[in-house]
């Protein structure tokens, strides 16, 4: 398909005179267009759910969630990946992002990097992508060669594959086990897919990682119980999480967290079951890290 025919590349009739709009009107039209993004994402929730099932299965068997993309799409994948360790206590290699042109391309565009389908295959081979992994290809246009090549390599090595595009009938959809097509339509600024298309991809990535982490026991109720308290703010957050999860006073939660070596899950199980650190750790080990199951178990 010709690039100019894609929905994300066509002109938006609502913003034909964008350069002459009074500022309040310009901001209002941008806000109105942004509101349409969440509705577009809602239309593909079944496909997002199918992707979450693949990712969850990978994580449960020791595999990884691997994002691949170029430009804005790749940066969104990288942003989601780097937020997982502090939020969910994952290891840095459990959720990975590969950006066309390498990590330096996050700050400075590497011209032409997205046009080489062999580059993604090489990047995936370098990290040892295999049958236990799920590879998610992000491309606003839905036709980025880097993503197409990466998805093809992922399938060849037995990995589960997911595509995320912002146009219907996307090329990458035919190269993935699960195809997510969020039709965001014309941008306020013609062709600037860092806007609605970028927002849509961020929303989808939020769902893919968060829902998958919920499913593997990284969350108790709606609390980030696997948070890694690596700074003062997160230490305070961990204490508050323990207090809320166990319905305990702040001072009690703080003592339990200290006794648990700073591990919020262990502190919660200690308070909810009355066992010591070793007993709580054993319960969590038997439950695969699931707090509910650890508390309910004997």
C-alpha cells in the first residue's frame, strides 16, 4: 500500500487551518482528537487480551516480553520496558526493547535504520530470542521493514508474535500470531504519528505489560507489591503498600518491611499470616510469588 493512502498519513479536515487557529481552539481540537484514541483502543480489546495471554505464558515459563520498533514506536516500547523493573521488580532482561539503530536512537534519530529488515533479525539473534519469548512489533504505519523482519525472525525461532499498528490491513498484521490494529486516523499535524498513533501505542503497551504482570502475581489487589524500593520515594511507597495491603499502622508496616529485608510481598505475608520472614518466603515460593495464594496456603 502506498504510504500516502494510510489513514495515519492523510490530512485531517478538522485542522486544515491549524496554523491560523487561535491558541484555545488549537488546544481544544487537539484534545478532541486525543479523546478518540481511547475509543479506538477499546475496539481492539479482544486482540489485546489475546496478546496478554501469549505474554503471560512466556513470562510464566521463564521467557521474555520483547518489544521491537523504530522511531517513536521503538521509543515507546523502550519506555515501557525500562519502567518494569522498578514497578514490578522484574529483572532487566525480562521485558526488553530493541530499537532500530540501537539505544542511541532513543535520543537521536538514526536515519535509514528502520528500512533494514535484517537488522531486527540480527538484534533478536544477539539477545537469543527463542521459543519461550513473545515478540511485540510496534509500527504506527504498520509496514516498517525493521519490524517485519523482526517478526519473521521471531516466528522462525518459535517465539510468539504480536503486531501493533495504527492502520487497518497493516502489512505487519500478516507477520504476527496476534494482530492489533488501532485505527487512529489522520493526525492533527499531518503524518506526525508521535501524536494520536503514539498515544495509542503507549496505551496498548501499558495494557500488555501491566495486565501480564497482574496475571503472573506481581500485583496484590491493586497494589505494586513487587515494587523495588531503590530510592527514598519508593521506600516510602513500599511502606504504604504494606500498610494498605495488611491494614496495618504505618509503624507496624515499617517494622515488618525492615524485618522482611525491604521486600514488600514478604512483609505483607508476614503480617497477614503471623509467620516470620522465612515462613513468609516459603509460602511465596510455593505460590509462585502470588500473595493471595501465599496467604491462603498452609
